[in-house]
């Protein structure tokens, strides 16, 4: 039978919150600045460069937002798994009393 240490899962969540969340929060304010830059590029550079920038920045924005959603879902899943494992252990222990 596999052994899961719920505290290890909770430690993973804490690590994600401590290490990843600040980097995501740091990246989010950059998005409006990139969008403003898109508008300025339209008139100041060659259209192919402006198009490349718009595509790349759009991709980056989606990646940042997608990563944030993924980490939130991962944190939720890890927390729920730890709780479920503890609940299952408690129920199994009760059945042997």
C-alpha cells in the first residue's frame, strides 16, 4: 500500500506559495506595460517587428496567466489530497477499534 505523508504535501503547497507566488505576482504588473508598448510599436517600427512583438507578448501573457491558474489548481489538489488521506487513515483506524 502506498504511503503518503500529508505534511509533505502541505509542505509542497507552502513551498509553491513561498517560492512561486511572489514571482507570479511580480510578473502580473508587467502585462499592462507590455500592452501599452504594443500600441507604441504600431507606429514606430516595421510592421513585421510590431507583429512579432504582439504575438510574443500575447503568448507570454497567456503563459503567465495559465501558470498562475495551474499553480492554484495544484495547491488546491495537494491540500485536498492531504486532507483526504488523513480522513481515510482516520476512517481505517476507526474500523479496527
